[in-house]
C-alpha cells in the first residue's frame, strides 16, 4: 500500500517537497515486514516442532494399553517450542509499534510511537480507531502474555507437551495460562481451550486482518487527499536524545 503511494508521489513530486515521506513510505514498510517475517518464521518453527514430537511419539502411543489416555513429555524440543513462542510474541509486539508509526502520519501533529500510547490519545479519531478495535479484541490479552513471559515468568520451570489419545489418533498440546496478567506460576489457571500453537495461529490471523484493515483505510484516505498529513520531521521518529 505505501509502495503504491510512494511510486505515485515519485512521479508527481517534481520539487521534492515530499522527499521525507517518500523515504518513510519506502523504509517503514521494510522495518514492519522484518518483524512480521520474524513472527512468521517463529510460527513455522513452532509447527515444525509440534510435528517432530508427534512423529517421535506416534509409535509409543500405539503401544499404550487401553486405560492410558494422556502422557506429558518434557525434553529440549518442548522447551524450544516455548522459546519460539516468546520470540514470536516479541516480534508481533514490535510489528504493532511499527504499524502505529505508519498510522501516525495520518495526523498533522506528532503522535506517540508505540501502539498502546497511540491508542490512548483520546483526541485522535480516524485510522487509529481500527487499532483501538484490535486492542480491545485481542491485543490487550496478547500483550498480557508478552509482558508476563518476557518480563516476569515463563509458563513453568519445566515445560511439557501433553499427548492426548483420541479415538483414531492423538492430539498434542502445550499449555498456556488463561490469566497471564497474574504474572506468577503459582497463580496460573489453565483451560484445554488455550494452548501454544492454536493461540499463536489465531494471533497471526488477527495480525493479518489488522494489516489489511489499516492498508485499506490509508488507501481510502490517500485517494481522498487526506493522507499523509505529516510529511516533515519523519527521519527521526522515535529518536531518543539522552
């Protein structure tokens, strides 16, 4: 979307008045894609490790007696699943902040460079409302997981994959707490509805939908000549001065 806009600008901006925005529209999607590609890589790695455990355990499941329905395993691969998941959360969090900076140039004044702080600016309406809807729908919970696992505690000091026999096959689950904001292992509660791969896949679908919604809104504003509204001082967005 920003590539299409900057190509049009390049054709029509003979005086170079939009040079900074042209740079912004070229570079920031690349920064954003860097983090999205990282997230996609981590999601694929989680899936591959699930498949590895399922393949390595399938023979054992066939040997279970009729009264055994579930076994938990812990090994280097189960730990790597959770390491990948934590990295996945960090990559998505970085992508959200980059998306907030892209949305920010839809406003004349300087805007916050983080997703949460941009959403908190009550004076702003327009494309930021799309971010707010996502924030209420899934980002708040996602950030609870990210903050918990990055800053406070992992799921446990020894992580397991649960192998559950079904009628014709078996399932693999890596548990996630339903209440990550409590930020302590002793306080975690669990549900069979929430587990690592299923939740990670849901997050990716949410992120893709948000990406498309923001792109559609920005293109609509651009066609109405209402985007970008800020075209200067873009080189140093988010720069610290200490």
